[in-house]
C-alpha cells in the first residue's frame, strides 16, 4: 500500500512523484471543492468532530435528516437512511431483509460487500453470470418456490468494468418472481443518469462522486423503518461525523445545481473510448483488460514514468486472466492529458503484441 497525497482535484504525490491520477473515484472532484470543504468546516465548528454515539442513542445530529431528504428526492423514493459506509450498508441491509430460509441472487461481478451481506444473511446464495438475464430467470424458476423471500442484488455500475446492469429487465424479473431488487449505485450516483425501471431498494455510497464518506439506502418508509430497527451495522455503529454529513449535503446541492458539470466525467470517458475505438463508455470507468498480471503491472509502471497514475487491478479483485488497467475519469481532467494518455496506451500497450 503506497502513500498517496492528493494535491488538488486530479494531481497526487506518490512515491515522491507528482502524477496525474486516473485512479480515483472522486469523479466530480468534490472532495477538493471549496464549498464542500467550507460546509465540513462549518459543521465541525458548530457540532464537533464526532457524533458521539450510534444514531439510535444520541448520535443522530440534525444534519442527517437534511441529507436523507435530499437522497430520497434524488432517487425518487419515500425515504432514505444514511449508514457508516457502503460496505457497512450492504453487509447490514441484506441480512436485515432476508434470512436463512430465503434466497439471494447475486450478479457474479458484484462488489465484495454484496457477497459479505449475502453470506451474513445465511440464506441460499445463487450467483448468476454477469448481466445474464436468462441465467437469472433459470435460477428463480428452479428455486424460488422453495423460499419465502427472494432478493436480487447487483451493482448498477460495475466497479471494475464500468458497464451497467439491465435494470428495467431486472425489475421485470423481480416482479415476475415476487422478489425484491436492490441495486448498488456506488459508481453511479451523481454521474450516471437514472436507469429505466423501478427499483425499490437503491443503495450506494457517499464516498465516490459525492466526495466524502458514508453509505445510504433509499427505499419506502416501511423498509427504512425496518433498517433503522433491524440493521445491525446501523444500530451498533457510531453515526457519521457532522462534518462528513454536511459535506455530502453541499456536494448533492452542487450536483443538483449543475447537470452539465455532473455529466462531465462520463463525457470524458466517452471521448477516451472513441479515441481508442473501444466499446463506448457507459460510466466514468473504462477498463483496459490486458489479461496477464505481469504485463499489466509493467504497463502501469510505464504510465507512471509518463506522469500518469493508473493503478493495475489484478486477481482476485477481478477474475483470473483479466488483469487490467482501470481508468477513471473526473470532471477536472484536462482534455489534452486524456489525449496524451490515450495515445500512449494505443501505441505502447494496445498495438504491441
Ligand atoms: C466502493 C463500493 C462500495 C463500498 O463503499 P464504501 O463507502 O467505500 O464502503 C460498495 N459497492 C460498490 C459497488 C463499490 O464500488
């Protein structure tokens, strides 16, 4: 684990070297935004650095209600609940909704914390092939009637591939089989427009495009009431610090005020995929799958020598034989830097045998 110091919206200091980072999930650079920082400082001055207890005890400071109302509005749900992190959200929400007699269907490329939640729920876990709706149907047809409840869970934007789940088909399948559907929008909130189809359970994180920290679930009032009384990672963990919650509120306000700004990371990712004739980007994440781990590591070192930070991703984070460069685009990336990166990748990685 290498120390990385952020020097601004896109630049980092790493191993004594200033690099342009294409490996950060702060898609809108909001962690560095003056308004967001000012909101965090003001809330810290007013309320202190910590919340002091679980929200159910005395940690529920007044900023939470404001943030939850904004999240519910953004996602079009009745209510919302903010938790400690995205990982804590999935590992607590899933076991709060389903138990040992129930079944859980998980897209194979879902995030590790979805698997953690599914395993804590102790129900029957069925993994369907990535975005393969026929496989999901087959699993539900074969097993649904043996379980009182079924939950389908998937990333909405896949974290290592940048592609999207077919949400409206998933919603139809969930309806057909009387199953709940939960999507994890960690990489979508703020930067990828809403999917068609109604999703009753929408979780995500405040730690990526929102620029801070924390997790959330947007759902009906009944589900949110259940989470607040049954979700162990909510009940038995301290509420987020006021400064963190205030920062998320300010970030959501900036996103709501300027849709053109929020669309920028995806637009830059699309421009990049066009330069390289890759499949058009659907999110700010673009993978360059190299396959061999050693070659991927060497490619990342070469890019670092050129002044770019592109962290190599290898198994077991991604399936065996699919080591890759995972490139993420942010609103503040300079178009000339993107063109230079594309050119180096084309001539020195993709076009070399
Ligand atoms: C990052 C991520 C999480 C975890 O969120 P944190 O707030 O960082 O704990 C959950 N799901 C997906 C898909 C992610 O990419």
